[in-house]
C-alpha cells in the first residue's frame, strides 16, 4: 500500500490522478503508523544482528506496544476508516485516470488486492504480533529470525518484501513454551502478550463501532431512496431501530397503507414510493 499507492499519489506530478485532499484522507495516519513500525523494525533488526542465548525481544515488544500514542494513532485511523473508503469511491467517480491507476496497481500487486481491501491491513497487523510471540521458530538462525520479524512488522504497510528464505517451513513453535522461566526474556514476553492484547482489544472495539456506523448508514440511505423527498435522515448520533407496515384508518371509512420508521431520536410515518420492494412487503429491524 505504501510503495504502490501512497507514495506515487503524494507526488505533485500525480495530482491529476486524484485530488490531494482526497489522497490525504485516504492515507490519514498511515505515515504515523509507518514511522512507528519502522522504529520497531530498526530495534528488532539491531537485536537479531547481535543474537545470543540470553538475547531478549520481549522488552522491545513491551516498549513498542505499551505506548499510549500507538493506541491514539490506531484509534484515529479507525475513526477515519469509513471516510478513507468513501474518499476512494469519490476519487474513482471523479477521475477515470485514478480508476485506471488502481486497476494497474492491483494487477501488479502480488495478492491482487484492491486499495480498499489493503486499507484494512494495518488494523489486522496488531493481532499478528501476538501470534509472532507464540510462533517464532525456536531453532531459526539469525537471517530467518530477522526475515520473519521484518515480514511481520512491515509487509502489510507495503514497505517490505520478504526474501525467499523466510524459513516458515522449519516447524513453528510456541516461543513462550520453549523459553524457560529463568530466561531473562520470559517475563517480558508475558508482559508483551498482555500489552499487545490490550491494544488489539481496543482496535477491535473501534472496528466494531465503525462497522456498525457503516451498516446503519447503508440502511438509512436505503430508507431515503424509498421515501419521496426524504434526503436528510443522516445524523451523527441517529440510529435506525425498526420499520413496520401499518394501516391508517380514514374518518370516512377509507384506509391507506403507511410505513413507520423508528430511529433513536425520530419517528417517520410515510407513504412509500410505488417501487419500494421488500420495504413495502415486510418489516425490518436491527
């Protein structure tokens, strides 16, 4: 994502592909995340270059993942996640050249992933650090250890290409299980798992909230499309709760089908457009 998308799009000569303000919105917090992981990578690289029997990696993990600034950066990234995806959509619609740029980069991407799919990668990174503590091959040599750490630290932000000697075929083991309690790294590894888990839980909570907001926005947009003249239902704290079909009884004996839409702060009673599909035939709720 970094080399293939962010760096080229931030070049002044490529402003014709995408409005610079949209580029900033799409990649908001990515430079900050990259800076953190590059610093972590530098510390890990120095560690493995001086590897010995009493070497520690847990203390580096603890130092890196107990920082409040890291949680703040990831929180800001998650808060902007839906805006970033929306910015990609807007840029596609505005400039065909941007769409061609994305298609070309996806073809050149080894995993053939679209930019919108790559945007979730930084969020998925943290849980893998916890797995790294468990799955580091105990009998790996210095080059293999370095490659595995580098692959884990930098691959998802797109600034690292793992070598062919990654060495995952050498039987992954539980690092903690094979680290004696008297080893100086043992307490740091335990603390590292705890710190990483706390960060991961915070990130997961934020993602669930973001996904819920996105889901609610799609529902409200669908409701708007079925109600004549209703185009301002979206509100920051408004949530859709339930929809029911009802019958309005007229004073002179007639009746008319109506639909009720219940939100957290609003009740809408309306007649649906003629072609309203499932909204006319059935009820819906969260």
